[in-house]
C-alpha cells in the first residue's frame, strides 16, 4: 500500500517546539510556554473588555485568556490606548488638585492659584473625555465561552475499493473512496444556561438575538494527512486545530427554561484521505489440489500497514449461484442463506462473521477459506461478494485529539478510540482458474529451467558459526525479507575423526505481487582437526495457479540466491596475488645468505 509523505508533526507555530501548552484563543494557533501570554484578569477587564463576570472564576478554564505573543499586539487597540491615557491624565490631575488642597492647609494659604486649578481641572476633563471615548471604542465584544462536558470520542476511517480477478488470472485492485469521521460527543450542564444569561446582561443583548458560543478547541495530533471535505458540525477548521462552535438558538437547552430538552452537543468532522492510492487487501481463488474440483479455496491477503495493529477479519460474504448446487461443506462454520429470485438471479450467500486469526496467519498476512460445492464450479461463472477488515489505528496517521478550553488552556477530559476499516467488493472470474499447484525451486527433475540453478554452495576455510548465520539473516532482513525462525540443531561430535558438526535451519517468507513464497536456508559445517568447511543450501516454495505465479517463485529464489552469494563471497578468504610476479630463486638464495651473514 503506497502512502505519500505525511504532514509534519504539530508544533508551536513560532519556534517549532513540540511541547504545546495551549491554543491562542484569538488566532487559534498552538503555542509553547515561551510564546504564550496570559492577559491579567483586572487589566483585561479594564482595557480589553474580557471575560470577567461570566462565572469562569474557579473553573478549570479560568477567566484569563491565553494569547500568543503576536496577538498580544492586537489587544492594544485605539480604545485601549485612550483608556490608558485618559485614566492616567485623570489620576494625575486629581492627584495635583488633592496635593494643592493639602499644601493650602499646611502652609495657611488662603487660596490656591486660580491658574493652576484651572489647568488641573482642564486636564481632568480631558482625561475623562478620553476615558469615555476609550470605553466606546475599546474593541470588539468577546465571544461567549461555554464549558461542555466531552465524552469518549471516536475516529472511524473507511477505505472502500474493488477487487477483480479476470479470465486471464490477473488480479486488479482499485480504491473508490477513502474517508474518515471524527466524532466528539458531549453534554451541556445547567450552569451554562446561567452563563448565557450573564453574557446577555453584561453586554446588553436581547434574548431574541442569536449568539455564537465557543466550546473550545480540538488539536489533531500526529502526522495527520486528512483533508476536511465539508463543513464540520459545530467546528471550524484552522490548520490542524478545530475551533468548536455552536449557535445558542440551535441548542434549546441554552435558551429555554425547559430542562427536559436534550443537553447533548456533538462535534462531527468528515474528511478524506487523498494519500491512499492502493487497496491493502487482496482475494485470490484457488482449486485445492488435495480434493476434487468441487472444492474452492479463497486466499485472503493483506498488507502490514505502518502504525496500525490488531488486524481482524470482520466479515467475508460470498455469493454463489444456486445452479452450482448446495454447499456440502464450508470452513469455519460459515452461515448459508439463499436469496430467492429467478433461476439466473438466485444466489446462495455464505457469511464468515469475525473468523479468528492465529499468530501464524497474522505473521504470514494471509488466510484461506474453503467451500465444497455439490455440483462443482462453473468455469464461466463469476463469484461476487464483499470482504471487510479492520485495524486499530488510523490510516491517516491521526494519533489522537487534544482538547482545550475556550480560553486556550488544556482540557484533559475525554478519550478517543481510533479504528480503520477496509471494505472491498470483489468479482472473481473462474474462467482462468486452475488447480493450485506447488512450485519448488530448484527442481530440475520436473522443470528443465532449473538445470542451471544450484541449491548448494560449499565454502572452504570458513567456519559454520553463529557469526556467519547472523550475517546471513541480517542481509535477509535488510533486503526486506521476513525471517520467521532460526533454529540451531544440537552439535554432533565425531571423536574418531576429531570433527564437530553444526547445523542451522532458517525459514522465512516473501511476497512477489500476490504470490506468497516461503524460503528455507540450511547452513551446516564441520570444524576440528581439519580445515573448516561450510555448506549453504537454499530452497524456495510457493503455491500458484498460473504461470505468472510460478515465475514469481523462480524470481524470488534467484534474488535470494544472489543476495546470499554476495554475503558469502564477502566472507570467503582470498589469497593475495600480485599480477606479473614469479618466484625468483636467486633472489631468495641471496636473501638467505644475507640473513646468515647477519647472524
């Protein structure tokens, strides 16, 4: 399954710090501790017309909004500066008048200078005028904060597609839709109705006017690659942050005194996953060789999706024409149901509901389902049905959701359950279906193409030890092959020859398209009085129903053989040979004579 690169992890928009402490209540961007700013309660109430008096004191949200360092500049509007200047002038002028009265009484002055009093009174009047103008233009009315009670959320992603197996035994998979839905359920408390009334009273808003309230923020964590495809219910998107909003008139509980009205308030956001290009599930039909032609086997294969776990087969539905006769046997106790209709349209449906997967099937990523028909398989028929599988995790790499209060502080309440589902409709043509056969490589006795393939490699002066086996398995793992088991046999000692024989058995698997190939590597050797010798034997085995599958087994063996030979040749000792050199006896004799003279 091919996935395009994901978006980067969500960080502070100023410095990239991943330790996000809050959301700016104004621009809705995540910020860290260094680039966050909290407006003082008294200062905010006096200058910025903030949230004091709405009953937020003593709640986890708090009355002090969280602002980023960039939006802090926006708070200082013209009205805020007028309030600050006017209040400063008024305070200074009143202080001057009071000081003058005190000096007059202390120094027995009968009168205060008329000019000074006039100036101070004028400054006081100017300060009051600026103060009143600032109150009129000190900024927009703040939003209405509502503290809802979030419950356990759910992320459900669904990948829909089609699987076709044509008459030439070619498998095709297509993706028709890749969607996701984020649901955050919650409830409203009775105290929120009082907060709405306090908000209307403070800002003189009629009870008939509608209000937009804000319930907080939802931050999408992880390398989320989804794209919101439509308007979210009670949410507005801004990057990876959803601003949770609603209308008071649309929530009767907030505007009506009737407490019997529903208090539920849910946030629902739908999105698409454009990065998914291939279907991670495949289905292949086989005729099982161990039975007669009436036995049909379906091989279900799936990919190992990064970041997803706990794969399950939810349901497999198979529709067979009733003209094929009754189903005499189905594996795993599948349920059978006959759909009434015309002779050509009537079908017999088989359902495998939640069939279990053992550890071996999960490791190999494939499972077989068998059906034995009463009248045999129609070679021109088409099998139709649907397969549904699920994983724990998100295909879009969404790792979770962090909630924040309306004023930007973190909200630790709520939880999230993430699940991905793949649902594929299939149409399998049986025209190109053959018996399932086993291909062993090399097998020169039955396949002339294997005459040039040798499964045995012998190395001299190379001991068969744990270091050699580790080098071979590491090479297989780095090349992308799956090593399932490495077993060492008990060493056998031959006291008469003075030789110790050791043997390792390495098994694994690989995929060439839809063909699953198992390989078997045997490493054996002798060491002791004689020079060590090592033998390496490689064999591959795969099930196939057509020539393309047989070629896939051969290609896998060839790739494995090339990889192992490169690893072994790198460890085989080689003599140092100087090109064009030949032994010179006279030079050797002179060297011996010189050594004797020195002695």
